[in-house]
């Protein structure tokens, strides 16, 4: 017994001598970075901005201190992210904690003028990054401006942006996903694009709010090859297997009225057929549709109409997605992971094709098929007369 | 001459009564007894009246002298014996027997007519259950043995009696089921009981410390209980019980770590609900010793491990705290344990006063003054509540101590320290054993049969390997 106590004492002393006690940081000695922004600066350096929470401002309930912000944006320029962060740290009274970052906003200008892939080296190498933060492309203004925005509902604009994406079914755009996509050879990345627009939110105020305005298609070097608008973007997300749900509005055949659906359980499947040396791809998208709005004269309780609607929806969506697919194929980057599929299915063929895949992808024949099941036609039958 | 010896022994003892009679045939009779410990009514009716008024009692044979009557122990009482030595006589008188001495006779007659005030059998306060027997042990050992006997009506139930304590001469009864109880455990207990050198046994706790194998371990290796049904159940589970005179607390051995976390109610409720209850209890037990340490380790060493929004609200609450988290948690834990200790010793009338002071001063005022932060109050009160889910009070004590050790090591080294604490605790737990049974027994070493009563209480018929349709098909 005494031997055991002695042993454990010795053990403890050994542990203590081998570690430093400086790890110990109180929460009120920490600056919680909630959002980050990367902007292009002149002379080839970058400008890093951090949105930092002011906890004492958050604790005041009731919002009596309406004028004071609950966050502060600090920025600095440097050759890389680390150097800029160190420069921010010098200005701070608390230690920066970047592990809780929710969003990482990068301006369009930076994407165009710099090599973004180098930026993500620090993000993936440093273990203090949680990689759960969402990477955003800010169209138009600078990313720093985006951080400084005040959201009418949320206290922090970056949390607002994160929630906005999550609630709209875009969950898989974290920096982890971006790095995974970047490192694999047969898939290219998609990045959500936010644009700051002014909205009149009350009689007195007009607030600038960052809204989702499309999806950026990146190539192997993480350069923007093209921008898809919201509708095309959500189609591309669906076809790349990253979507969860979306809404769809389709005008009825003869232009009489429209039909609106909510599509859930979004899935896609890739089949490939070998023909000599070239491959033919059939990409099947699957979903369950719920009819929510019907201004056509169709009585949806009628089984024939139901079949008709389902057939029509499939046709329309197929057409729409095929257009998106062709558009992306023109640009080149394979954001759908078709290369990954071919890599697995024809590993030897892939070896000869993987170099310069973006160029070769342009010539692959991809057919989109839709397999949508009409789950429900809503609570009423024929539209009200 | 005997009278002189007795008078000298009982010098300055006001409650000893020596009463001498001269009978009709001129024999001198001396009655010695302790006032208040004998039931004198029966003595008067059965001994004095016949001797004084009718002379010697006449049975089938004629009795010539008082000496012969004594030799045959012919007194109309059930519990009579003869004592040859004066020391034995004194001893018996002190236990409440009536000593009858006759002039010119070498031996004395002892009539066991003890009768004194005792407490009635009431429901045990500390171990009350929702369902099941409401009887609890009392201070009188004979009542206690009868409570056990009434539950197990079988000749294999054995009760060996030992007398321990130089001055208290306390009777300790070793209760076991012959054939069920492990002989090795029995001989170990017998040997240890024989070696006890104590001036007095005030409570069974005194023997408990003499019996334990690892005295310096914080985990108790002997269970105590006030409930005769628990004793009976344990006897049938091949365990051994020790009843001690003067205390309602019986000792049960050997025990394991888990028996401290199991309640009698577990066996009285339907097994499905018991599974949930036990799960809650095991988780709460973990919380009761680990939560403060985990909180300190996470919030000051690894803030990235707490979900972002939670961490921000913790940081918001802790914005103005003057002390480091460890010190704050330690202070609150200390105050909480202080309140608990005060609650035990407080007279009942003062109870509300303390709860007001505790709730207002520590709960509200301290937070409003900014001395402690709300998350820590939540952590400490959750820990406190969790520790009360452990059914036996004495089983909570080691966890209360460990809580402090874990807090310090976590405040020092973070989660690494906490992991070391857990490792050391487990190493300790697997090394100790209670009377030959490893302390973590059904789990380490693993025992597939006994595990059926550990995390999940199987229905009795599955646990015992029986078949509800009858074990012998006809």
C-alpha cells in the first residue's frame, strides 16, 4: 500500500516535470473566433480577418445595449494565414481560439488572384482547426465587409451564414469536405457563393444581408471556373450527392398554372458503360416528391393524373439537370465525382486518364435520368374553384 | 463469604440489589440482580412465593433439601443454569440474570429473567424502500436473530456466537447458511473474530475495521445494512452476516464494488424498469465523482472539445469570475460538502434555516455578486444530486473523496490527468479483494453467471437457470 502511494507520487512528479502547466487557460482569457475572412491584399500578401465574440456583450439580456456590437472584427496582413494571425494576436488582450470557427469566408477577388490551395494547407495541417467550418465565397465585396455585417436576427453574421446554409439543406460544405475533395483526384469542389444585398427589413431600417446566390465550381487548383445560379447550383449539389432536400416549381404543359414540389431523400447513382475506350455515364437522381402547390386544373386524387404528374416532373427535372450537367461539362471540373466512380470501376483505365481529368471530362458522355417518386399530392384534391 | 465478595465487586453500584432471605428451615438465601434489567414479577411468582410460603417444591420425587433442588435445577423457569465460579456469576448478573446463592452451597443458580426496555421494530430510515418488508433491525441481538430466523426456516441457518470487547462483552453472532456459505470465508472470519482485541464494541463498525483486508483502501469491503430482508437475501447468495448486540447494523461479507450501487428495490420491482433504474444509477455514480473534473478539464484545457455555442455561453457566464475554474469548483464543492455535513448534525427545527441560507446565499447571492458563475453551480448541484442516487450512504463516501482527487489532478493536467486518475482508481479496484472475492468481481475477472445480476437484472427464473414450465418435464 505504502509502496503504491510512493510509486504514484513519483509517477506524478515525473508527469509534471514532462509537461508544462501553461496549457491551462481560463475561458475569460480566450478570444473565440467565430468567423474568418480572407481577402486579397496588394504585394501578394493576404489579409486575414477574424470575427471575435465579446462575451460580456452577449450576456446582457433584453438587448438594451442595442448600439454596441456583440463582436469585433480584427484583421491583419501577412504572407500567410499564420503570420497574419500572429499579427492579430498582438493586438488582442486574449488568446485567439480558432477551433470554434463556424464560417470561413473567402472573397472572389482572392480566389481569382491567388492560389487558394496553398491557403488550405495551414487549415488542414494545424490540428487546432476543427474543419467543421463552412467555406464560403463572397461575391462582390470583400470578405471582411461580410464579417462586419450585422444580421437582424442573429448576433453574429457568421453564425447567421452558417445557419442559413444548414437550414437550406447545404450541410456538406465544410472545409473538411473541401480538403477531402481537393485531395481526391476524381472529384472537384463546389463552394457556396454569398452575396451581400440590401433588404428593407422594417419601416426604418434597410439591412445588408448576405444571401446565398449560387454555387461556385472550382477546378483542380481551386480556381473558380464558373458560377451556377441558385437553381442550377441546387441541381449540381443533388447530382454530386451532397444535397438533402430542395424545392422545385414547374409550369404545367400547356402553360396553364404551375406545380410546386418539395423533394426529399435526395440521392444519386452513377452507372457507367464501357464502349471501346470511351465511357458512357448514366447518372440517376432519386427523390421523393411532395406536391405542395397546384394551380393547374388537375384533380390530383385521380390516379391517372398522378401518374401523369409524376411522369412530367421526371421529364422536366431530367431536362433541367441535363442542362446544368452540360454547362458544368463545358467548364471542365468534375464536381460530381464521376472520376471517382470510374476510378473504382476501371482502375487500370483510370491510370491512363487521371492526368488532366478536367479536360477529358469534357468529352465524356453523361446522361441524366430522374427517378422521382410522387409520395403525396397534399391534403386536397382538385384546386379550389 | 460469597456475599462479601459480591458486595466488594459491586461496590459503588447503586443499581445492584442484594437481597437476603431466611427461609422456614433456617437456610439463608441471597438474591443478586440488577435493578431495571430483570423482570422481577416472574421471580416473585415462581421462586420467592413458593419458597417462603410453601417450603420446598414437591415434584414426582420428594426433595429433601434446597441443595438437591439446586442440583436438579428445579425452578419453574425455562432458562436456568448453575455457575461454579464467582467470575461467571458476576458476569451473568451484569447481563441481567438473577443470581440465587444459598448459604453453604458451592455453586450458584442463574435464572435468566432479563427484561429491559427496548425499541420496537420500525422501518429503517436510511434504507427505506418503496416496496418490500418494513421491518428493520433493532439494538437487541435476540430480536435481530429472530428476524432472520423468521425469514429462513431451515436448519442449515447457523448462528455462531462470539463475545468480543474486554469491557462491553458484546455478543457477536456469525450467521451463515451451512453448505451455501464458502468455508474459506467462514474460517477466515472466525479466525479474525478470535483475534480482535477491543475494549469495547459500541457499533458493528468497530469489528468492521478489524475484519477488513485492505484497511487503507477508501472502498469498504464490508457492507452494512439495517434490513433483515437484505441479510436473508445475502445469506442465500452464499454470503455471511455478522450481527452485533447493541446496534441495528448488521455486517455482510464478502461484497463487491457493485453491491454498493444496488438497492433492495431492484429486486422488488419488475426487471424491465430495474434495468433503466440501474443504468441511471451507474451513470449518475460516474457523474458524482467525475463531472467537476471533466468540467474543469474541458473548459480550461480543451475548450475546443465543447460545442461552439455551449462554449460561448460558458465563456459568457464566466466573463467576470475572479477565480480560476479549478478554485471556483473546489470552493463550491467544499461549501456543498459543508452544507451536507451541517445538515446531518442540525437539529430538525433548524432545517429550514439552513436551506434558506444555502439556497439564497450560495445559490443566488454568490452568482449575482459575480463570485461564482452559474455553470459551476449547475455542475456542483448535479454532482450532489448524482451522489444521492447511490443507495447506501457508506458507498457514497469513497466517491466523495475521489471527486476532490480527480478535481485536483484534472485542474493540474487536464484530461490527461483525469485519465490517469481513472487508471489509478481501476488499478486499485482490481487489486483489492473482499474475503477472497475480487472487488470488481463479475466484470474483472469476468463471470458470465453472476453478470446476470449486474448491469441488467435478469428475471429470477432466468438468473437461476430455471424454466418456468417446470424443470422436469413429465
